[in-house]
């Protein structure tokens, strides 16, 4: 019984998805917005000696995330400068 209900659901979902209107939108230009780098905030914290490894791992994870963010911002800004020069 469950198999029949599942089969009917799949058949009806394919019927309705086949009737949906599909559109392809082609964008002709790239819109660039200059992104700003947010300075890293430093803080002094106290931790228990047993938690040093966790704190170091958290710091490395945060540094990695900020490094990726900074790289993406710089890459985007360079691309926008290149596109801006080409469009002028």
C-alpha cells in the first residue's frame, strides 16, 4: 500500500513539473560593488590550562576563515577594477 502511494506521488510530481514554465535569463553585464576588508579584532582572554589545545584550534580556524574572506575580497576588488577599466 505504501509503495502505491509513493508511486502515485512520484507520477503526479513529474506531471506537474513537466507543465512548469521554464525561462532562461541571460545577464549581459556584471555588476561590481567594492568590498571592504573588516579589520580583525584582537582580544585577550583567560583560559584554563586544560583548554589550551581547544583555544589554539579555535584561533587557527578563525584565522583560516578570515584569511579566506580577505582573499575573496581582494580577488573580487581586482576583478571589478579589471572590468571597470575594460568598460571605460
